């Protein structure tokens, strides 16, 4: 078996006396698409936030390409290749779509350049425009982000995440609040993206997860309840009992 | 240094702190419920002192002044909230800060236009003049009265917040305005009431401080920043925090005056910086 | 809601703008002292414009509401004033010294204050500002305390054997105009640089900026330092003009003026500070000339700001820019329909 690209070892995060994530050990193979499901409050979002460095774990380790990155700040992990998109849409509302992506394309490493005119930098602009085209927003590149529909904003977020050229993409409910049509196009987009990257998706919509993911981890009260292929998870009676039964009912 | 002198300095510090406590509670109340940093608080304090001084001049009774000042300031506060602050909710911190800053300019300069740059006389009332023997030292009777008045005020505010229906609405609104509204509470009136109460406390603080520190248009400028510091040390929106921090800072400053007078004005800010480094949410604040 | 100029439209207008902006700014700076009744007024406007330009970088572009910028303005003034009295009045020494002092103070204050966000950040900057105010107040031997710093010699520019004394307000104005020109062009450049874009990203959504790899703390700290240094330079220039440093230059009321000017002109717009300073200083001058008002001008300034906050919160230049953008959108929409 190949070396995991991202792994957690007995990762734990407590809020007061509650362990939102409790000794979770995961190993992601390169190129894998992993779904994380579980009832509300199972600790899915917390796990993703831990993996992105948004919050620090109370115990346990996070390994990225074999290196310990536990407790590193989010911006550093983002630069090294672990990028997260948020549950609640997070764009730069008053910047245009192009500027939103450009801020990422130009690269945080260049943030100390006080002089160059990025708005005239051809390579930066072309790459940003190409990314917008990929998520289907090229035609709206000059609109401010707040003027986009909810689904379009989420696509813009994906474009921004791709602009980082991440090795691992962490997606927190990428289809939340979308119309059926928007979900369709988002799934196509994600399938396309998945060909070249490792992805972790937290999602409530079963069809999305079942379609996209090779493996699924089920969380329950912060612990791993089951892990396996979509078929195995669907067949598991334990999972049915705590999760599938409830959401389908 | 004798134990008597130290005790005297301690009591003096507590009295200085008492004024801060009253002003800071008002500030903290307004912040906790309206999420507004009220830059006009010092101006309201000053206006309260003016009104109290005039009330004493007209009626000859300090006790009437002590009622008139906070009550009329409460009305003034409600007016300001309805006319200005209330129109800025949801527009972010900046606009409310700017608006209250502008109100502060208008009130201070307005007072100068109406009554000149020199304030009215405000003497310690006859019944509270003179000294009282504390056992270890003689102490001005009026200062002890300020302490008593502060204690009663704190109890009153606590009672209002925790034992009256209005207080419950106010506390609920500070937790979740939307939810409170959904329960059928007229949130606009609660917010106006809370602002009015905060302003009334500023006015009361001014009325109590007047005989001690003199009444003049700029009297609120420094106390505004000082009470910000007290609120930050105590924890924003915490009643207990404002009380403890106010008294603590008063005592610390009082002793600094004794031992290192040069630092007396500065020690306040050093305390605040230290608090923020060690316990950023303040002594009694929640994260 | 805000409207921003779409980037492509900016790009399309670039060749023209590259010339138009510096030319218009030059024309403005040349005409200002001619149009106004006296040069000191024009100079005062530029001092406040530079002060607010620095402030605007932090507030308008990075989204940080500082209420302690008087500290840096005053620090620049005291640095330049003290150096002039004790060491040299050469602007080539006093101005860089003031800028350096502002930058260092900005780094220290920023380091502490940026650990907190929102209201706490504002209050901490306020507290640091007042800390400096009281230090200056107590340290009479050096600062003159309440009386301020008096007897500051006339500043001069000494380059090799040539010396130009900044005797009159006109001399100071010329220096100010040159620096204003450089500063505004430099800021314009800075705002479209990767650094400037990153700051605006932080203003828009700090969490998101961090998620795409920006070290937001360091970026904010740098914005703070630059902003403080700029305010400090403005403070030094004010001393060349007034030959006096008042203790009030450190007071939080002065910090408030920076906020007022920036919002009046339009926060987050390049020219906002210049327009705001023109309006603010102009208004102050007109009001104090009215016999019934004189020293009571802040009353009317306060009233104006209450109205401003209520009816046009985007300021003069901000409102103008939004109208222009809306118009351009309408034109481009009409063009698309036609084509």
C-alpha cells in the first residue's frame, strides 16, 4: 500500500468536557476521495477544521507526507498543500470574481511585494481567468462576488481553492443550500477535480457522497463508527441503525 | 509607612474606583446589549454633572439633583438612541463609534455654547460636609457617601437585570436579539431602554463626581478612556467585572500616587495591557 | 452594499489613467494654494490628507479601526520638534527620524493590539494612544507637558552646500505638495501590488485570506507599521508648518479627526483622505471665521458627521465613485444589449 498523503493519529479535540473529535485515526492515500458522514454533531466539521489547522487538536497528531504538522497555522498548511473550503460560503464579497481568484493565484508568498502591479500581470490574469472558466464563471468575472447566486459563490470558492493547486482539498458541505441543478454541476466539477487531487468531503447528501467517494468514514459522537467502500457502508447494519435510517426517515 | 496611612490610601483608592465602577457599568451595559462602544459616555457623564449642579442651584437640594440628573439623562439617552444610534444597527462597529464620537463633540461644544467654558459651582452638600472618624483616620463624609451610593447603584442594576421582567428581556436580547424578538419582545424598546439606563449611569457618575472633581466641559474626556480600560480589564459586558476592575484599578492608582506619582496616570494602561496579555477576555469576561 | 470598479474596466482605461491621475493631482496641488485665501490653510489640508492617507491604509483598506493614531501623529511631531531643538532642524534628518520612530512604535503597538479583533482592537489602540499622551503629559522636562513644545527653530533642507530654509507657509507648502504627490502615487501603486491586494482580501474576509495561505497577522502588522509611519511623517510636517507641538496632538480627540476625515472623504478610496481633509479643514476655517462660532466649530463638525453617518456613509469621494461605477455598469449593460 502506498504511503498516505495525509493521516491523523488518535486525533482528539475537546470543547470543555465534550470530545467533539475523539481519537480519530485516518489515512488518506494519494488521489483518494474520502467521504465523511455522520449524524449532526458527530464531529465531522470539527475534524475537517483540525485537519486544515483552523483549530488546534487537544491530543493526537496530524501527518502530512509523513511530516508532523500538528498545531501548524492554517495559512502554513494551505501553502504546503492542504486547502479547505468552508461550510458557510467564504468569499471576498466586494472584490470581483477575477480579483477573488487573482488574490490566490498571485500567491501569498508574493504578499511582501509592495510595488508590482498585479492587475497588469498577464500570467496571473490568464491563470485566474482559466480557473474561472473551469468552474463556469468566466462570463461573470467582473461582477463583485456578492452579486453571485449561492451556488455560483460556492463554485467561486472551489476556483479559489484550486488556484492554490492543493494536494489535499478539504470540502465542508460543498453542496449545502444548492438547488438540484447546482448540485448536478457541482458534482461534475468535483469529479473532474478529483482526477488529480486527494479530496475529503463532509456532506449530508447521500447521493453526492455515494457517487464521488471511493471510501467513506462514518463518525458517531466524535468516534469512527465504520469505514469502507460506499457499498460496504450502505450494507452495514450498524451504520444503518445510527445514521442512514434516521436521515432517510 | 504607617498602617494608618496605608489604610487611608486604600479607602481613598476605593472611592476613586467607585466613580469608575458606576461609569463603567453603564458603558459595559451598553456594550453588552447594543454591541456599541459608546464614545459619548464621557460627555454624558459631564452633562449629568451639569444637570445636577443646576438642580442644586435651583432647588437647593442635593438629593433632588441626584434624582434629576440620572432621570433626565435616561430620557436624553433614549432620545439619542431613537434618533441616531438605533438607525445604525447592523451597519458595523465603525458607524456607531463615529456617531457616538460625533455626539460627544456636539454635547461638549454645545455645553460650552450654552453655559461657557467655565462650569457651575457644585459644592459638597451641607449635610455631607465635614469629616467622619474611621478609627484609623478622619475621612471626608462625602467620599464615604459616594461609596455607599455606588454600592446601592450596583445592587440596583443587578436587581434590575436579574429580578425584573425588563431586565430579563435585556439579558435575553444580549444573548440572541433575533430569538428574543421571535418571543414577542419589542426589541427596539429594550435596546432603547438599555441605552437609556447606561446613559443614566453615566449621568449619575457625573453627579456624584461633581462635588469632588469640579464641573467643567472637558471633565468627561479622561474618565471615558479610564472607564474603557476598566471595562476591558473586567471583561466586556460583565457587571461583576466592572465592579471588581473599577475598585482594583482605583486602589492600584491610589497607591501609585503614593509611591511613584509619575506613573499614576500611566499605571492604568499598563494594567490593561497586562490583562490583555494574560487573560485577553478580561477578568470576568467569557471568550 | 459596496460596489467596486470591475478590474477589466480599469485595465481598459489604463493608458489614459496612467497620465490623467498624476496630471490631475499636480494641477490640484498647484491650484490649491492659489484658490484658497492663504497658504497655511492649503498646507494644513495636506498635513491632514497625509495623516489620513496613512490612516486609510489601515482602516479603509485593511478594515482595522484604530482609535489611537494620534499617538503616531504626535510622536512624529515630538520627534521632529525635539530633534530640531536639540540636534538639527534639517528636514533630511528630522523627517526620516520621525518616520522611523512612527514605524517602530507602530510595530510595538500593532504587535500587542493585533492579538485582539474588533472592538477590543479599537479599545487597545485607544489605550496605547492615551498611554503615550500621559507620558508626554508627565515628562515635562522633555515635552513641555501641558504647555507643549515651544521655540522650535525653522526647519530647513540642507543638501551639501545648499540650504533652503522653510521660512514661510509657502515654503512648507511646496515641500508638502511634493511629498503628497509622491505619497499618493506610491499608495496607488501599493494598493494594486500583491501586498495591497492581500490587505484588501483581509478586509473583505480575514478567515478566507488565511485559508488561501496568507499570514494575516504579519500582513496586518505591516499595514499597521506603514500606516503609523505615514501618520508620523504627517506629524513631523505639521511641526515644520506650526513650529510648535501641542500636547493635544496626542489626544484621542485627534485620533477621532483621522477617522472623521477618512470617512468624510470616503474610506477605502485612494483620494478619500485628500477630499476629506479639504472638506474638514475648509469647514473648520470657514466656521472659525464666523464671529458667533470661532472656537466652537467642533459643535458643527459633530452635527455634520451625525448627518454624514446617517445619510451618506460612504463619504464624498466614496459616493462619487459609486455613482460613477453604477453609471459605467449601466453603459456597459446597454452596450451589450445593443451588440
